[in-house]
C-alpha cells in the first residue's frame, strides 16, 4: 500500500480550507465532531456493531473508537479527544501512532461523560456534528448539524484528495483479491455461506468491517437486488453467481460486483454483454457530462442487449420509449463512492444544497451531478429476471413484445450485474477495479 504521509498533510489542508468556508457560511467559530457512541440492543446488555460518523473519519483513519471527538476551526491544529478508558472487560485502544498523528493535538479521555472539560467553554459559536442530539443538548450545544455547513461539506466531499484516492485504490485491491477467492469457491461448488466466508477470509475483514453487507447470491437469488442472506445449504446445481462485495481501507470503501456462470449456457454471453456495457459506460464519464445522461446511455445499452438476445421483439429505441427496459434494469447506473458506499451530495444542484432530484422516469438514480475531475463513481448496469416485475409486465399491454420462452430460458440464472469503481481525472479515467485485477 502507498505511504500516505506526504499526501495526508495536503488532505488536512484541504479539509481546513473547506471548514473555513463552511464556518463563514454559518457565521460560527468551529465544529465539534462526535465519532459516535455504542448503541445498546433492545432488552439486552450487548451493543450493535459500532459505525463511525463519516464526518469524523474524513479527518483521520480512526473508524472503530466511539466516544471520541474532534474540535476544528479551519485554522488551528485540529484537537482530537480520543477515548481510551480504563476497562478490563474490553480491549482498550493503544496510544495513537502512525502517519497522521502529527497533524492533531491529541488528548486522551478516560471517561466518556467527562468530555466537557476538553470542549470549547462557550459553545454558542460552535456547531455539534453528529447523530446524538441528546448528547449535544446535554453538553450545551444549541447549533446542531446546521444545513449551511453540512450542505457545503457534502458537496465538496465529491472531490477527492490524493490521500483519499490512494485509500480507495487500496480498498479496491483488497476487494479484488477477495472477489477472486469467492469466485474460486463458487467454481468449487460451495454454498453462499461458504463463499462469503472465503471472501472475508481473503479480505481479512469481518462482516462488521466491510463497508456493507456482502451480496452473495446463487442461481435465482441473483435476481434479488439487495439479497442479504447467505444460505448454508448447497444447491443441487451451481448455475450462476452474483457477488456484490467491497472492502474498507482507512475508512474508504470499494464496491465491486461481478457475475459468473458455471455451465455452458447463453447466460455466459449475457454476462459478457453487460460487462462490455460497463466498460463502455465507464469511458463516458468525462468532466462536463451530466451523470443522468450516463444513466440514459445505460438504459439504451440494456435495451440493445434485450433486443440482441431476442428477449424483446422490438428495436432498442422502441424498447426504451415503451419503458420495457425498467423491468429488466430497475435501478440507477451508479453513485458517488468514498467515505460511504452511497456517498452524499449526489442530488445537489450546488454547494448550498439546492435539490436536484432524479428524473421521474428514473427514480432510483442516486446521482444527478455534473461529472468533474477528482470525483469517484460506480458504474453498474444490470439485466435481471425478477419475478414480481415480470408478472407486472406480463399483465401489461407490452406483454406482446416479450419473447416469454427466452425469459424462461434465462430466469433460472436470475440476473447479471457488473460494477466498477472509476476515478475521473481531467484527461482520462482510472478504473480502479480493473486495475486491481478483477
């Protein structure tokens, strides 16, 4: 992995400049960013897995420590209040070392409820950034998650620093290696549960470490867009395998999808067609292009696939105009990627947060921004045979255009999705997923 020390200093400078501008917009002196705290299960004495506030991990690669705080004003060295309790029940984090520590004034906190003495005394001109509103109120913060601050920071988060791009390349390398292990497990006839275990073992990240719940789907399950179950039983026949799985690196996410076929069937050619479309669309990401137009090109590309494979007995343009494509490709072409898998700010028209929603005919598109350099997107077209959507199509007037025998030919294989993670540079694109060998 890359030595991050040189790029991290520039990263902090960028965040300081963004903070200054955000504070000017709200006419306040600083931000107090809460990492978060543990959430107790109902009627239990155990906690849910901890997920850090993304505004916190934007500043430093601490992603697993609750009850920690950052005080930033865009000028002075950021103050990190790091929770390090005296605790014989749980592992206590060590004193912090590494490439990033020199950029922070670090104080250690032994008791979570004793943080106030380390926070600004006069909180009237500081904003609390975090999810625990009752904590903010108890500490005396009146300004909580102000829109003018968050909208600006969310808009700017789309532009990645060199440090962030290095982290995302690292996440893709980990995920690609684990994807190869999962593909091998599929070819060996393993169950969904065993394939997921092979992935996590190779990634060296547990279920609570990867940035989202892995989608490990065999056969008909590949048609379920957010299939979150890993079946422990091994199917009688391994026909198809869809894996949508990522990895984390210093708090940044990879999000890669691949589809495989284990037997000789036309489904193999369908996978190849979607893969080609993914690569073609990835090349269309250029500064000045509206991301919504990329989605429309994907829609047209899936229409051509449906026609080429004689699933729909229409010309591609007619397939688009009649809305038939939405049955087979019901989701958006992709989204911003970064600190979060579905990174924020995708539906903003400007840095004030003016809404720019998805078009009514494509309601699930997660980004409507104009593509610019240093942005990172997923590109993920698909072609699926989803029972509920096919049932609606069959009862519609468009049913007469469908080759239902061909639909049945593909239905046992579920569906195809191919997803890459792409950095847009000023003069070129960088497909991190392909570069990582998957």
